[in-house]
C-alpha cells in the first residue's frame, strides 16, 4: 500500500469518526461512555441536559459520585456481572436524580464495547407516571374515589403485618348510610350516588393522612385506622357521623350514618376483624341508627 493509499484510508476513518461524532452529539437520547472503573469518558448533550450538568462536571467521575443513579453498590455490581455474561443489559428501569434535584425515570441500556461500557438513558418519566396513574385508577372506586375492595386486600395485608411487627394497635370503622334504599327508591339512583359521594368525601377529609378509606360495597364505607386504639377510632367515627349529619343534600335535606368500630385483637385475621365490625354496625342500626358503636 502506497503512502497515498494510507493517507486516503486515514482520511476515510477520520470522516467516519466525525460522522459518528455528529450522530453522537445530535441524538436526543442520553448516551455515555464509561470506563471499566465506571468513570465517565464521554457524554452527549442529551445526557448533559438530563443530568443538568456540563460535560466538564461529568467526565472522570462515576454516577455514584455524581449522585445520579439511585442504586447501591450491590445493584451496580449485579449490572456489571450481567453485562459481562450477556454482553448487554436492555430496558433496565432506574431512577436518576439530576443536579437540579429533579428525579427522572429512565430505561437504561448498557453494552460492553471493550474496554468500555456504552450506555443509553431514555427518559420514560411521563410513561411511568401514566402507568402509575392507570394502576391507581384501577385501585379506586369509580363513584366515590375511595379505594376499592381489590386494593383493600393489599392495603390491609400490609397494615396487619405492620401492626404485628411493631406490636401497635389497628382499628377499623365500618359505616353504613341510614335508610339508603329508601333514598334510592324515593329520589332515584343519581341522588343516591351523590349522597354516597358526599359521605365518602367527609370520611376522606376527616381521617388522618395515615388512615385509608375504602368503599366496602353498596352504601357501606370503611376506614382503616393504623396505630389507633378503640377509643381513638371511636372519636374519628363520631366526627364522621356528626359531619355527615350536618350535610345538606339538595332535594333530600339531611342524611345520617351509623358505624361499627372495633380494635383488632392480637393475631386476629381480616375475616374475624370485619365480622366483629359488622356486628357492631348491626347493633348501631338496631339501636336507632345515626350512632357509633
């Protein structure tokens, strides 16, 4: 090969590298090159924007030093082992915290390009938000906005386990709107739905942030009250009863609600707990309604 040919090949390589560099710079997806020690060797502008840092701030440092990836050393090592075995990792979801403090969800793809690692960061924050929104909507009752029975299973299981672990009290209050069937029969189901919505709103606004309100079924509403004794739960239920009695519903006037309140016995399961709450509610209904028992 002549010197002229070698020069032509060199120019071709430079042109190719320049082309790749332009692509690297122009891509809207964050891309980084990291050495075997995981320190950044290069980052494109999209990654700099995502990290809210300049290239100078990033180069020569690790994601851990920059506080970017919210993962521990064990997770990082597991990723490295996976890449070493498989050659790449695709669509690993991670959360990164930019220098600005904003947290993003990213889909991370890592390829081993000896001797370095090539990573891409695809911002999926909005997709993750929408996914969580859809999941949360599936856990909510469409009429009242309270949690539904499906969500109750998971929520109560968590609270029962926490109460057992911490040896703390757990109480429930089961509410039932008085004469609700008569309201539906006399005024129609649209009015009945509005009564349910108003009652649910009162319960949601009255309980604590750590409490959970659930539509138990029909006109029955439930409040799960972690760390609440029987006396404390009774106070909450009485506040709900008083607030609902003071409501003025258009075309109806006032409505009332009855409640059965119980504190969980040590080791008691959900079935037994709700059975006792239902018995207390039944007693409140039979003693004249508009009562907490």
